[in-house]
C-alpha cells in the first residue's frame, strides 16, 4: 500500500512540473496579450497604462465590450504622437477625416475647412493637418473677483477673450469652484481622462460664462454632451438636458436675440465613463419663417437606364425641386462635395429652387457601413432600393445626417437626391466601413 501511495505522489509531482502556468505577460516583456477569462478591455488597458481607445484602435475593436478568452491583443509599445507641439496632426494608416476629428475632439467640417479639404474622403498617409483650436489661448491677467451674493444662483461672469470656466469637484456647478481658468472654446472630448490634474476623471462639473456681442436675429445654439448640460441666455435657461447618459447626444435650441451684448452660460457635468462637452452657435437669419417642403414622392426617382460609372457620380441637374421630367444638365462629378452658396451649380440651372440626382456603383465588403450626408436643404440616400437617409425638408442652415446599416459583399448602386430651396446651397455625401 505504501508503494502505491508513493507512486501516486510521484506522478502528481511530475504533472505539476510540466503543466504550464497561464500568467499575464509583463508590460515590458512583449507586444501581445492573451485575454484571460474575466478580463475586460478596460482592465487590460489599465494594467498596461494605456487609454482604452488606444488599445481598441490598435486591435481594430469596434465594440470594447466584446472580448473572448484566448483572444490575442497587440499592446502598443509606445503611444503614437501624431500631433506635434504646433497643433499639426500627421495622417496615419487607416485614418479617415471623421476618425481623426473624433479622436481629436474637433468638428470634422472645421478640420476640413481649415486645411482646404474639399472632399472629406480624400486624405493621404503622411498628410499634415492643422488642428482647429490648438493655438494656446491668451493668458488672462489676474483680476480680483467679487464674492457672489448669497441670493445669486450663478458665479458673477468675468469678461474675457474666451470662456471663463469654473471647474467643480462634484456634479453640481454652484458655489465656490475648485479652480477657474480661461478656455478658448468649449470643444472638449476628454474621454476617460480628467480635464485637469486637479480634478477626478469622473464626478466633475463646469460652469462656463462669456459676454458676446450679437448682431441680433435668430441664433441656433448647439451642445454635444456626455453627460448633462444646460444653456443660459441672460440668466434664463433656454436648454435643459440635465441628466446622465451614454453615449454623447447633441441638442439644439433656436433663440431670437436683440442686437447687443448678451451673457451666455453653459453648465456641464460628467457622472462616469467618457466625458464630452462641445458647444457652438450660429446665426440663422433675421426671423423664423416657415419654409415649404416639396411633397415626397411615393417611390424613389428612377435612375436613367444607362451603365452607371464606378469612378465618379452621374449628376443630373433639374430646374425644379421635385426632380421632375428630363434633367436640364448632365455631367460626371468626381465626388459629392459642393458648397455653391447662392451661385448656380451648373449651366442653365438657377441658384435657387433646383434639384440634383447623383448615381453611381461602388464595391463594398460584407460589413457595417456608416453613410453620412450634409445638406442645405433636403437630401435622400438610397443603397440599391433601400432608403438609408431620408431628410427631405428645407432648413435654415446645413445639417449632418448619418445612418449605419449592414451591407452585403459586392457591387451596389448608390443614388442621392438633393434639392435647394433658397439662400445657400450645400451638399456632401460620404461613407466609411464601420
């Protein structure tokens, strides 16, 4: 019996000696990581001292919640620094203008305009892009500030060249702030980082104020926030979205202002997760007036019975907004990226009350795609016979529309319909693999 016991003990010792022990690789020992049961992308990124977005991009991960045990992740050995101190971004392999803008927390169209990019689909690796808002803001001279009255609900504003940002620890931006600084613009995508070393990454709030001289008329105020936000004009709340949410959402409010100086205030708080705060405004006109909308057709307007190009768009230009009858002018457009303003888009076409139909074929992978359009006024986009974007209405300013769909592998037909009512005319269309 003793021999049997000793034999079993010896066998167990040999098995333990040869059984490999699964362990997490040291952060400095290699460039890959094998996902263990129970790990998340956040825990792995934190272990290696990386940002979650950086780790996701390095591995082509669209949904950071989808990982599986045994998956091999590439660990970036050093964080890429495509943005130089001068505020210039160097285009990397796989970049698109939209992904660069999201990564830097700037507006894609501001980025395109600043770099004279007419077609947002056309950028190249190594291209140097100037990043909007990267010039350092002027440092304000210290000014003694009066203590707020006990009855006041908001800190007294200070007139500065930028925004006076009062930053608070906690989600209530009232009382005495932790610190105050001048922000050149409210255009931040902090992600899961802190706005300042003095603040936590979660559970903070900001109250921005600025006195602005307005021309007068109707203005559209827009705020993209994750989480809550409010907009105040002269002490009155004009937009109230004070709630926790994910992901970021965009809110707009049209306000009629008299000519002169008005105090604009923006409240923001971040509860947890990613943090985004982006505020803009623009003048729409002297007064709000209803604009007619052409009656939508029951079926999409049929494309001409000809072979469609694969390297350009077949553009058919109409002298009416309903795309009725035969086109007055036809040409090949290399891309849908036009800002005509009040000018005519083509010979024989008026500057207002016209329509365009663009058609082409293009190859696609079997994957999710995001189709986007920017228009002033109405626009539709069809993939084959499927209506993907339907924004057939007039507007006082250009707007962006995006929609994600599954696309099967092969050659597909894309049809875009557009109409211009009056004033400025603008049309952009693009898509990218998601």
